[in-house]
C-alpha cells in the first residue's frame, strides 16, 4: 500500500515519531496502522507489533509475506502483562518502532512504560482509552485522526470521508489515505 497525503505518496521515517493514530472502530485506524508498519518494515525499520486482536497480527504477517524476519517482532496474545515483560528482554528495544494498537484495551501502566519512547505509535480510540487524557497532553510529532476525539482539541478540522484521516505534523498536513500499489 502507498500512503498518500493530499493525493501525493509520502514516506514516514523515524523523524516523524512519536505518533498518535486515533479513530473510532471501523474508521480505518487499524488497517492504516498495520499498513504503515508494513511500509516501514519494508524500508528496513525494526519493529515491535502489539495488538489486542489476532486478525491484526494475521493481516500484518500477510502484508509482510515472505519478507518477514526477526526485524519484526509480533508480541503474543495481546496481554499487557506479557508485552511489558517481553519488551524488557528485547536488547535493541530503543532502536525499534513500537506499535501499540487497540490502546482502548490497555492500562495506564502500559502508557507509563512507553510515554518517553521516541519510536512509538499509539493507535486506537483515545476517547475510550484509560490514558486518553495523558495522550492528549503528550507532544506527538505526528497526529493522524480517522475520527476526531473529544479528549483532544483538533484545530482546522476537515470533513473526513470513510477510511480517510487528517494528518498533522511538521512535514505533512491534510487528508491521509491508502492506495494499492
């Protein structure tokens, strides 16, 4: 998948982190997060993929196909306690982009562990998230909204067609979407 901003192909890099991808269920947030991680992996990034739901892991594996290797670590059953234990054992943790997908399923403890990590993506419904107020206060380099949260003031809102988001960052601003290569 290509990532488009205002109908132009863009590539995100480590300088675009930390990142927030927020949206309600069925808005496109989850699929976009998976596609972004696959794109970053295919450009050589090391990653940790953590989600509450097995279908997301299956889609990520599908998108990586035969190229999947140890640079992509997919963590267990979506259990927060296991995730927190496993990341402590990953030697190159600071070099990896960590996706925490389905943030609405996790506790303040997870946020506290990752809040100072630069290479992190928090993805999900921040209004249903236990640490949504902390996310609203965090200085994200890139914010992507597939629906507008109540917990965070978003200026210059635009109407979001289904499966489109709004990206706000130093490098990219406008309507963000995916397009098949």
